């Protein structure tokens, strides 16, 4: 990537195993923020200069506080932070979307963060709906239940993440599975291959 100067209001993403040297100018302050590669999958595989807007700044601060104190880090903070850094949904454009209304808003949130672990009831309540109304809207607009749609959303994201080198357990965690075996079963049902086999085929390994 060569020499990169990071100014106020910017951040630099440095992938794991990337050789680099950091020089801090006098009167400058830098705040390192790390993610365990063994714990989190990401689509960012090259050094990337980022503009830190207000939303990203707030999440970075929350991540820094939880990672540098006795407060347990909330997984949803890490997932949302990674999603903002990546800037692009990991989910296929072929995934049907509700055209408008609260169902569309829920779908966009789940595309942004496929690992969102809120229940259907919690997602509906956040949009002022009953769970039954939200499910009905998804079935009408997408032809599938919200549960089915959500699984496909997660597996789409997982397929994108499996093109990287992070452990399958890190991919599972990123898309909302706390138990890797549950993820493996869901992935095999949806895709027809185990995650490891899908990765080998996707990366051209025999």
C-alpha cells in the first residue's frame, strides 16, 4: 500500500498478517482498535483508509471502552462496527426484499448485520409492529417467512466470508451463531455443502 498518512477523522484498517510500521507525529494521538481474527470474519482483506463519521466514531468508542475495561464486549457492537467499516452488504442482490414499510426496514437492518441476534418479536417491536404482522408482511412480499429469509441472508453472508482465511467458527460468529456446529448444519442445509468444502471449492483447492 505504500506510505499512508492518517489525518484527524480518518482510520486505517490493517488486516491480520500485514507487515507495517507506524510512525506517530509529535502532538498526535492514535487509538489502536483490534479484532481477533480467530473470532470475527470480515470481507476486508486489504489495507483500507476509512473516513470516520459520527456513527462509526460512536461504535469505535464503544468497542474501545469494552475492550479496555472489565465491561464485557457486546458482540452486536463488533458486528455493527465491522459492517460500517466494510461499507457494502455481504448478501447477494438476488435475495428478495420487501418493497417498503417496516418490513423493508427490518430487511435492510438484517442485510447490514446478518448476525443480528434479536428475536422476531424484538425486531417487530422496534418497528412498532406485532411479530405476526411482520411475519405476514415478509411472506407476502418475499414469498418466504422471516425465519427462512433470515437464514438465507445469513448463509449468503457466510458464503462471502468463506472466501477469506478466517476460521469457520469466526464466520459462524459473524453471522449470528454462537455454536459452530449449529452453523455447519444450517449452512449444509441451505447451500448443500459443508462450510469447509464450500471454501475449498470457492478458493480452487482440491
